[in-house]
């Protein structure tokens, strides 16, 4: 699928694309002829990973400490 970085577009075009909300349509026209019709969709952001529990973090640090002491 082609991908276009908004930073590569003229400011007016980038602003128009950024302003689209879910379900909004954008029609691309050239010489009075419709070339394409785009419909904006809602993008989902990846869920932030839950921080490790304190017990898990303690176990990881203990293993790391043991590896360091074994190495030196």
C-alpha cells in the first residue's frame, strides 16, 4: 500500500488531510475530473504496554545482577 508522509506535501494539502475526521471524504480532482475519493477512517493507537509489576521487575534486576557478577 502506498504511503505518503504529510511532511512531504505542500502545507495546504497537509492541513486539509490532517483536518479530516473519521468518515469524512476527500475528493481528488484533476482538470475537472474526479480521480479518486478517499474516506478517512479512525486510526487506533497501539495500547501502551503495562509496566511490569514490581515483583517481576525485582526478579529481572536480580537476574541482571547475577549475570554481571558471574561475568566479572
